[in-house]
C-alpha cells in the first residue's frame, strides 16, 4: 500500500477512538459521569487502539479461501503450510513485525533508491565498451518492425543477442529497477550465446534468440500491451525471449522422443526441448557470477520464474492449437484476460513472426530453417527412421509449405494478438480519460491505439506479400527457395 493511502487508512481508524476520548474528557469536566458508560467507552477505545497497534502483523493472506479452513480451529503455521503445499499460490515471505519500515526509514529508502539508480546508470556507462558507430546506427531502428537483426549480428561481430539484450534492459530501465550488476549481465549473455552455438544450428541459434527478443519488445510497444505491464513482467518477457531456445539441439521434439534421447528420458517426452531450455537457463543463474536476478526479492523471483516457465513452455508448437483456442474463447466470452496467457501468446507469436515481416527478412530465415529440417532428415535416413514431414532434402515442397504455414498458423496467431491487444489496451484509455483527459499518459495511449490499428495492416501487408512471393516461385517452377542475395554471395554463416 502506498504511504499516503496507509496514512489515510490510519487517520480514518483513529477518528473514532479520538472522538470517544474527547467525549469522556468533557463528561469528566462537567462531572456528568455514568461509570458504566465510561467503562464501556474505555473498553471500546482500548480495543480499537489495540487493533490498530497489531495491524500489519497478520499473515498477508490466508489459506481459508482455497481450503475453506476455519481460522479459529487451524493454527496460522498449519494454514500457511496447507496454503503453500496444497494450493497453487506462491506465498510471499511475510515481513516480521520488527522489520516493518517506519516512516523515516521509508524516506531514507526512497533517497537511497534514487542514489542507487544514479550509481547504476554511472556503472553501466562506465562498464559498457563504446559501441562502434555501425552498431549504434543499427540500434536506432530498435522500435521498428523492420529491424534487421542480421545486420546487427554482422556489425556486432556475431554478438547480436548480447548487444540487443543489454540495449533493451537499459531502454526499459530494468537494470536500475532490479539492480542487475553489469558484470553479471555480460557474463550471463556470454554463457547464453555459448549455449546457443553448442549444436551449430542453421536456424535455432543466438541470432534467432535475438530476433525473438527484439520482436517481443516490438510487439509489446506496437500493441500497447506494455502499458498494462509491471516492470517485473517486462523483465520476464525479455528474459524468456532471450532464453527460449537455449541449447537447442537442432531437432524436433518428436525426433527426441523417437530416438529416446537423454532429454526425452529426463522430461518424460513432455515439451522435451522447451523444458530443457528453461531449466538449463535457470541453471546459469545458480552461479553468482552470472546471476542477473540476484537482487530480486524472493516473491519477485518466484513470480518471474513462474512467468518465464509458462511462457517458454508455451513455445512448444504442439500447444499452438490449444493456446489459440483458449484465447479466442476468452475473447468471445468477454472473460478477463490472464496476463501469463497473454504474454505466452506474445512470445509464441514472436517465435513464428518472420513470415509476418518483410520478404528481405523472411526469405533469409526460411532457408536456415529448411537446412535445419533437412539435416534432421539426413540423420533420420541414417538411423533407418521414417523421414519427418518437411525434412526430406529431395522431396519437400518448400513454397507450398510456407504458404500453408502463413495461412493456417501465422495469420490466425497475429490476428488473435491484434484482437487481444485491443481488448487489453482500450480499457486503459478509458481509465485514463476518467482520471485526466489531458495527461501525457492519455496522449501516449491514444498514439498506441493508432499504432495498434496500423500494426494490424502492417503485418497483414507482409503476410500477403510473402504468400504472393511463394506463389510466384511455385508458378514459375522455381525450386530454389533461397533468398536471391544469399545465392549470390553464398550462404551466410549461421
Ligand atoms: N514450416 C515452417 N515452420 C516454421 C517457420 N518458422 C517457424 N516455424 C516453426 O515454428 C517453430 C517455432 O518454435 P521454436 O521455439 O522451435 O523456434 C519452429 O521450430 C518451426 O517448427 C516457417 O517459416 N515455416
Ligand atoms: Zn524459437
């Protein structure tokens, strides 16, 4: 509760005992005393003051709601244990009464917070090596849908993920808010990039992770969903995007299951790779030198972890139909939107977003993905297994499959994202108009709605254009699906 609100609540609660005490004094002054009434008044006043004194020492929530326990029968410790073990609520660590901040310490905390934020800003500028002009030039397009992650990778000497993640963390002021030590951040990102190159994949590598991280940022901005989010949720989104394919093996989940791989054994065939990405990424944080979340409070850390797990597991394509259906039903039935579900859908959309971008980007991602599929097909042939769909080097109708992918997967997902964002953002505008129609937040949100409308036509223009390009290739009997620029210069390294 904000400090002002707390003061108001306390004032209201104190009003009644103060009035009663004054009335008792008046009665004593005029010797008009009814001892029975005086006793009752004193008892009542004492009980009010006692209630105020003990206020805040109660546990922050009770298990009764979930487990229907009678609080006079079940002791507090048992209720806490039941709530934390048998319900899905994560119990915040309750502050012990002696740890309650007093007003002076709140003032000091605010002053210290400002000081720490300044220190962090200084530390970041000092520790960040001067970026080459080409990198700065690239990063100028950070908020654009057409941002060229391949160009950033080239000018940052293959460090697009590291460069982009640091830039976004600073842009959203998450480094100072969550006191992310710069040395940890750099070490964490080096580890992350190392993990992404472990299997030398043509598609699932650090450039794809950088692309998805950028796209999540862009989706949050362009749809305006960012305005409905807490800083912790923004951090969770960027973190989830950056790690979402960490140590990807370059194979599909089905390949892991059919070949009874080590990962399939560990995760019992359930979202095999996604479970590994999130688990292995959290393991990086176990080392204090790479623990970028070391200064989060325990409740913040638990909330972030729960969001990240849900989001990354939601990138398993086998959950696509369920995810889309659930959100459609939610929108049709005018139910309130679950934040974790909305953010999962945003990460999933970012993960399959290249067909909704310009041909110059989409036509560079497609051959990379196909090469990875074909490499799996080669392995399957070697192992005497049936070759998976789209994995046969000799026999895959790439153009047709891309048209189908765009029409049946990408377009419905982006259409849903646009509808969902309208449902989230438009009420924010209404709330702000009620408060103050002239405030800057209201103007920002108005721009956002305009952005949201233009965003729908932007991605639709790209999906239409990309489908026509694939159609033209099909009609002209062009079997080479690689991008023209790459066929001239040879394929770029992954
Ligand atoms: N046939 C196509 N499939 C695609 C394309 N782009 C992405 N994908 C599929 O989506 C998943 C995304 O999940 P990820 O976390 O593994 O990146 C990817 O594996 C492909 O199966 C595309 O252009 N065509
Ligand atoms: Zn991915």
